[in-house]
C-alpha cells in the first residue's frame, strides 16, 4: 500500500544515508549507552567542548508569573529559561526556586537544593543530564497527550470538520479513501471520533454523531491531520535553506510565505487558514511556531524537506532499547509468527514455474531454470514480513507510551507509513534478530 501525495510529491517510507545504516546497537554505542545501567551518556558535540563566551552575570531571579529563571548580564542583556525544565527544579517548591543566585561568573546556585547549574549549558538548551533530557521530553509528550485527550471537546469538533471537508465524499456512499494512506487514516479517525461508521471503502456519516467512550489518541489524531493537510496541499513544509527568489513568486500559491516558524528541531511551514486553526486547537502550533509537543508528532510524518535525523536522537535510542528489552509476551509471539512466516523456500514451492514465466520462447513447464530465485522473487517474502511488522508497530507502539496494551491499542489509530514506527521496527528487529538483517531495511 503506497501513500500518495498531490502535485507530484511522493511519500518516502524509508530514510537514506547515515540514518538508514545506523542500527540500534551502533546507535547505543554512539551515545555511550550502557545496557546494564540506567543512564544514557551523550558525547558532546565539537562545538560544545569550548567555553561559551557570554557577558558576566550581574544577577538572577525567579519570575513566578512566567515560571522562568531570569539571568541579567552586566551589558544590560538578559537570558530566561523555564525553571521546571531544569534538572533539580522539576519538583522544587516555589520558595526554593526563588532562592536562585549567581555563582561566580559562570553559574547559578540554589543553596537549599544544593544545586549548581552552568549558564553556558543552559544557553545551549542543555537543562540536565542526557537521561534527564530524554525522560522529560518523553514525559512531556505523554502528559500533553493525556491532557489533550482529556480536553477532547476542545479539538474534536475542529478536527472532525476539517477531515469531513477534505476527504473525498459521495452523497450516497460517504467518505471514500481510494486506498490513499492519508484518506484511509482520515476515515478511521472519523469513525473513532464518533462521526461515522466504517465501510469497506471508507466511512459513512452517522445520522446522529456520538461522543466515543474511548476517544482516539491525541498524537494519532494530530498525525492524521498532518497527513490529510499535506495530501491536500494545505500544509507545505519549507526546506531549512529555502529562499524566496523574487517578489513575483510571493504571489504564487505554492510559494506562499511560511506562517509557522521553526522551533524544537522542526522547520518552517505554510498552513492555510483552516489548517492553521486545527493545528492550534490540537496544540501543535502556539504563538506562530511549532510547539514542543509537535516535535515527535512531526517525526511520524518526517518531512523530506527537513532532513530530520530523529533515529540518532537520545530519546529515540532510549525508547528503542526499552522496546527491545521489554517486549510484551503477546506482541513477541506476533513478531515471532511474522518472522517465521512464509520464507523463500516456501514461496518457491507455492509458485514452481514463476522463474520461467514471461520468458520469450520458453514454456512454463520447461526444465531449464536459472539457479537460485530472482532478486524480485527473493524480496517478496522479505517485503511481506517487513510490511506486517510495520503494521504491528503502528498499532501497538508509541514513543511516549512504549508498548500499548490490548486495551490501550483500542484508542490508537493505524497510521500507515508512520516513519517513526518504521524506524523503531528497524532498531528493535536489529536487536531481536541480528542474523536477519533484511528485517532492518
């Protein structure tokens, strides 16, 4: 099943280059992950080795109204950082946080908490140890997912309206997906939102929509909106190095200026008015830029324009280790069944004359058969296994939650060609079946 996009855009279901070659094991080695320990050690980049030159701090205080630590420098400039994003302050009391003071010319100090932090690291966005950073980011996404699911009424209506108007519709039949990935998951979302009944080719509107007893996951719903918005060309990702060539190009619809600013590793994008409102309702866009919660949702769509390398991110590598180390019994049995399913030899027995089929002048029952199966035939069972594993991961695994239980999976949408789930499948299968490298392709 292929994912189609309009205006000649083709969906990429696989990463290339370094991200494609990196296995879970090598990724763990790259960041110094110790399987028997409980922490990740991330090697600092070359730019992080040297000292960051910043003006001498003249003071620091806690702004309780914004929840930020404010550092003042002697040249009149300031630097602010969210207090509860810092390791050691997440669960601290307001009084303890307010005791911040400058330590020399390089650090901040909290006496009652016995905590010291370097200003230069905070200015680089390093708020704690790598394991803390990975845990907080994943926990923040899960908390946001839970909050948004609880606030179902806030985004359900705009999402349902957007999907209903942007999926092909026939009056007597209902919504039709035409086997296009974006429309397939869009129809599934309408059913999960209580707006429709599922049909073989799509979804049919309910006469009286109902609030579902178990709303669809917020992250899955958000991914669905991204899929449909890009499919209909109402959301256009901009390359990081894009430049507007002329004022004339500004008036072309496909060169509309970006109205979503880059943030949290995501690039700029243009969204139509209606799509922008839905993204705001979902909490993916805040104050004209991508929100923190949008970061890992965008990993799932994986815009080719941004060249994201999330498979090298410490959060992904930590999640891959956890997923491989603690596969639930029911899911492991499904994985084993898929891997042990039809193999090359069985496929050949089922199709004994396929090697000679279509060869001019050679009858199908001819005894002359080339030694070994052709590459195309050999790849068929391998492709089938990868496909079924991808389906399993898209149903039962999420970055913020890990493996979903059977009950939790009832609220999940099956996101076809989920780049994040596919990358996790590659990492986990490389760990579980190192002797079968084709499972990591």
